[in-house]
């Protein structure tokens, strides 16, 4: 996605489902989610092992979320991404985002074939912070 496309995404998005969100404040997923909340995004945790994170109810899967999801931000090992993408497709997010170190070309092709843009091996916090003066 170009900077212009990212800006548009960040301006239009309201909810971010963070898949693999940890309740441990020292984990990257927790810090990124907290940052997103401070930028006025609603963070929806997705982690079957937890019931609540950062004051939000936690869901086992993206499909379980009753609300619309704009961005699916994935903090899972690359081999688990295809199942996350398949789970997220029916929610029709504006973007599937794979965090730094998360790469799965097969899952990216699946999302893109469904018309959903993909960011891969990039940190949403860093991209948002980089574009923040323009955001």
C-alpha cells in the first residue's frame, strides 16, 4: 500500500482486531494495541486464552466479533496466518495487517484475491507514527 492509501486507511478505520493480543504489558502486541487506543482506534482483542485485555472483551476468533472490523492486525506466527485470514474474510476488513516478522505469501494472496489489501512484515505502530503528522 502506498502512503496515500495508508493515510486513507488510517483516516477511515475505527476498529482494529488485534489477533494474538497479549495481556502482558511487556509484549509487543500489548504496546501496539495500547498505542492504537491512544490514537482513538477501538482495539478488539482476539485471543482464545483470555477474556479481557486493555478494557475490551476478548474474542476467540475474528468471526466471533459481533461488530464491524476495519483492520485485522496479526501478531501470530507466520504458519498460523492462513487460518486467521480465512477466519477474517467474512468480516470484510479494509486491510489485513501482518506485523513485523509475520510473513505468509499464501495468506496474502488469499486476502488479495478476496479484494482485501494486505500489509506484511510491517509494524502498524511504526507506520502510523511515521504518517502521524499527516494523519
